[in-house]
C-alpha cells in the first residue's frame, strides 16, 4: 500500500510540473496580455505595471520565479481582481462549485442508478428502450446545450425556476440537474450493462434455483455486478463534474471556480488561470488514486503493488 501511494503521488507531482510548464508557455504564447486593451495607458504606467507583476523579466526568469513561488505554496495575486490572491478567489468560489457538484453527483447517482436497475430488470421492454434512449441522448448532448434548452423551457416557457443567481434552493436545482444529467446517463448505462451481465452469472442462477424472487435477485445479487464499473467511473466523474461546471456556472451566473476560470482565460489573468488549472489537475489525480484504493477494497483480486 505504501509503495503504491508513493508511486502514484510521485507521478501526480510530475504531472503537475508538466501541466504547469505547458500551461505557462502556452498562455504567454497567445497574443496580448492581462493588461492589454484598446486604450493603452502611457508607456511609464505600462512599465510600472510590468515591473509590479514581474512581466518585464525574461520568460525563462518568469518561469523560475513563478515555479519557486508555487513550490512555497503561494499561488500569487490575481492580475485582474485587485487586492485578491488566487488562493482567496479559489476559497470563495470553491463553496459554490462544491455545493453545485455535490448536488449534481447525488442526482446523477440516484437517477442513473435507479434507471439502470429498472432498465435491466426487464431487458427489451418499453422501460428499457426509454432508458437506453435517455442514456444515448444524455451522453451525446453537451451540458451547455442542455442548459440552454432548460433555460428556454423551464425558465421562460414554464416559469418554474429562476434563470440565474446563487444562494437559494430554486437557484440550485436547474444548474445541478443540467450538470448531473450527462453523468446520470453514463451511470445508467454502466448499471444496466453490469446488471444484465450479472443476471447470466452462476451465483444468480443458483439464487434462482433456490427460489429467490426476481426482485430479490436483481436488487441483492445482480446489482453487485455493477458496483465495480460504477466505482471506476465515479472517480474521474467527481473531478470532472467540477471541471465540467465551467460552462454551467457561466450560463447560470454562479460565482464558482468554473466561472472564475472562464474569466481568467478571457482576461489573460495568468496567475488565476494557472492556479485553477493546477487545482483541476490535482483533483483528477487524487480522484484516480481514491478510485484505485476503493476498487482494491471491494475486490481482493486487485493487487496495487504491481
């Protein structure tokens, strides 16, 4: 176990370094800068701003300076949000993104899991066909397209929920549903496949021979076959549901880290964009490690030391 953790953490640190390096040079290769605008300030003001944020240094020296600061745990100051550090922006936005992501994932697990089990209980039936159609559409439809359709129907046509904002339950339902729909479709597909496959297994045939009801066979025996694939999916999904909230937060004006990420990208806020990219990379890496640990706990045949 210790050797596995050391190996994976080492790979994660190396990945963070590579992501930092690539992102650093790509951001600075794009024309323009964080203080570019149609109305340029006088040259002396531009020089003072460049000195303050060390943009007057050679690119290689900027890279070393920024990397040294990051290694000390300092993400730096935001270029565009005056007097706010990147850490403060992330801390303020994390609560909204975590709340949105948690509700979206709970909805995805409940709706997707129930739909998958109901679909697999009577394969080939009307409900099974409807669920398979739902999964196909849900997987294919991007969250931003679903958000646009939901706003048109739920907000403007039916007037059931508010269009944007944050802080109340009605403002949370629509964005969480749009964000979780894609993951609900994927979970439904995995659960259905796992249950259908498990229904053909030896232990299910043994339970059926002992006189167990069809409902008990599905819920107490066949569902176990879907746990492994769903756990494998949930790790990247938990991190992905935060990264995927970027567009949803922008559509619904939610002040989360996804909203700040788009703002940082469009305004060339180097430090804030870098901090959020590294945060997303860290989330994906930690989620992968946790998935491997959970899978090893559920299935003793998995050897983490290989």
